[in-house]
C-alpha cells in the first residue's frame, strides 16, 4: 500500500480482533507509534478504536 501526504486517512481499529491476533503472535501494539506512523505519512483525520462490552 502506498501512502501519500495528501491522502485523507481514518483508522478504524477492531480492538478485540487486533488484541487476539497480537496475543497469538506474541507481541504488543504501541498505539501511539501506530498513530504517529500514519500521521507522518498521510493526512490523518481520525482514529477510532472499537471494543465490545460484556454484559453481566
């Protein structure tokens, strides 16, 4: 994927899925670095992190 500074970008992160994937692969995500990466390479306008809540 090629990124351009003119690209308007929004990140939509599926928290549960990303957590499960990184846990099974044995590493963690540094979300600040992830935002900085996209912010430095694109016109990052929004970042969303979605996670489900368990009802009790």
